[in-house]
């Protein structure tokens, strides 16, 4: 399997997901703007989304994929199918019970993380209602995460990559069509989340059936809990939960701080976060997806050279693509926010309010993507404790940074704290790999980075000069012209970057690699 070609395929599908995600946010912004009620939805969605990332995606995938890879490699199809059945039973039961608890405790949870909404009681009440509506979403996403882990192990990356598009389409339908069906229009978005969860589950079933891995759920969860493989997964998942939780807890704390700053502050952070996630998903998530099974296989087979070489390949691609993305986000923050969201209820002040945290996020983009490249190197070796210790330390550092940055920069300070924390996280992960001798850099890194810096400097100059020629907020009445201008600047920047790299000797074939 050609890994570069696979990465391009996954990134292309992820691009579809992120483009529809940006469309959904644009329509959401036009319909609802940035207000206490949009803050209420974002806070309500953040709770089940947090648990989804803890139990149904991040921690689960980190613990599950290396173990199922081991079963597939050493124990055969039937033993692997039994493990999948038992893991599915435990995971679904756990998320269903968590959903019930969340529905009951919704008022207390909203008070803890969105207490600032109490300045408008109707918005606080709406957040409680929407939290209760959306909590069952995590059970759907638990199944989707299980499916993604299985399919990725079988090197079938396309369905997991395209699945999030269904949630975005549900959001779009809710904002455009369903909002008129409710006395409180924002409730339509919560219904859209639930519909999206069910659709994502439905998309997984044919692919799992085709490879003979469609799980059979047991009514009694103790059946799954008796499985030795499940015990191993839960033992690994426990520390992994803390690793993923550290970033998510930091995000929740930041949400609480933002909710107390001003009306619309949470939404401004959300709009910036949506744009920052585009390069993070296109490269970081895609790389992590294809690296983890390959690294786990190399570890199982004891092939240390392949292990280190595969990681080196991932790191070079990370630098190659994330550095220009970071510079692009920083220089084109206002043009992108204006072009995508500056319509309807989203006014001039909202553009400025959302552009500043996006610029701050860009400072940490390389760190965000490096973490997603480096962390699988530990998880593939079934070492989750090291990333946990690092993540907990970074959580503390991030909140200490908030004490400095938030009084100076407001909402942008929250984004900057997260970005700097991500860079510290990546640096510590890299140091840990080098100290253990797990990763040995291949020759040529010095000249490689120098050439990247030259190309990024040229690209940044082109982007900055291009955006400075136009009044992006003043072009609100000419959306097509504004979009075409942004597209032209992005194209010119990309051409200048890759043109300089080509002149310095870079060739696409240098990054080709096949999985063993």
C-alpha cells in the first residue's frame, strides 16, 4: 500500500468533511450570529462531544487499535471477531449509561461549565434542554469509533474518513430547513446532531459486514467484561482517558472562562476553532490514522527500523504541510473569517472577535499536528502512561498561561494558551521518543528545515501583501468577489511555496512510501 497515496485519499475525503463543516458553520453563523443562544448550543454540544472524544474516539482508539492489530496478526479472524463483539458490548453499554446520567445531571453540568449564561436565564434553560437532547449522540459515536478502529486495521480508511460529512449535512439541513419548525430555532441544531449520529452509524454497517466484523451485542455486559482482551484494552484505556481528557478539560475550562467574558465569546472561539481544525484534520488526523496501524504492526513484529523510518516519514510530512498552513492562518485570518461567516446575523464586530483567536491558534498549529503524529508512536507500543503524564503537565501549564494571556488578549489569549500548550506537548513527546531510542532521525533534517523556512517566508510575504490590498469587511455586499479574491491569494501563496520548494530540489517522489 502506497502510504502517500493513501494519505492523499484520506485527506481528500477529510477535505470534503471539513468543507461541509465550514459550510455548516457559515450557515449557522448567518442564521444565529454570535449570541447567548449560540453560546448555549456550543456549550451544550461540548459536553457530549467531550465524552465522545474521551470514550468513543481518542482514548478508545489509542487502546483498541494496537490490541486488535495484535489479535489480527497473531490470533486470526475468529479470535478477532470475538474480541470485537465483546468490546462493542462493553463500549455501547458504558456510553448508554453515561448518556442517562448526563440527561439527569444536565442542569448541574451546564451550571459548572456555562455559568455565565445565567445572565440570560432563557439561554441557560435552552442549554439544559439541548444537552439532554444531544447526550445519546455519544452512544452512536461509540459505535462509529469501534467501526473506524476495525476498518483502519483492515486498511480500509475511506468510510471512516467520509463519515463526518453526514453530521455536517444534518447540521446544514437543521440550519436551513428545520430552524423554522421550532419556537426556539436553535433547538433545530440539537435535533440535527442526533440525526447525524444515527446516519453515521448506518454508514458503517455494510463495510463491517463485508469484512465479517459486524459486532454482535450481548444483552449482558458482563459477557464482554470477562474477556481478557477487553481487560487489556480497559487497562490501557484508563490512562489514555486522562491523556485525552487533559486537552478536553483545558477546553472546558476555557469555555467557562469565555462564557464569563462577553456575549458571543464562546461562539467566536468556536468559529476560530473550526478553521484551525481544517489543517489539523487534513494532515494530523489523517497521518495519525494511517501511522497507528503501521506502527503497531512494526512493533508487534519487532521491526524497529521500519518503526523509526515510518515515524520519520510522518514527521517530515508534518513539517512540510503544517508550517505553510500556520502562516496562512495567521496572515489570512480576517479574510477567511469574513469570507466564510460574515453574513446575516454575523456582523463586523463578530469578524474581528473571531479573527483574533484564529491568529492566536495559528501559533500552535505545528504543535497540534505534531502531537497527532508523535502520540501514535507511544500508543503503538501500548505505552499510554508517558503521553498521560505529559498531557496532565501541559494542562497545568495551559491554565497558568491563561492567567497571563487572558487579561492581555481576552478570548485570543485562551486560544494562544492552548496553542503554546500543544507545542510544549509535542516537544516533550519528541524528547521522550529520542531518550528511549525509539526514534532515530534519518539524515538531511537540517537542510530540509532550512529549505522549508525559505519557502514559508516567500509564501507568507505573498499572502500578507495580497490580503492587505482589500477591505474584507467592507466587501460584505460582494460575497462572490470576496471569495474569488481569497481563492486567488491562497492559490498564489500555494504556488509560491511549492514553486520555491521545487526550485530548491523538492520532488513528490521523495515522500513516497509503501507500507509493509
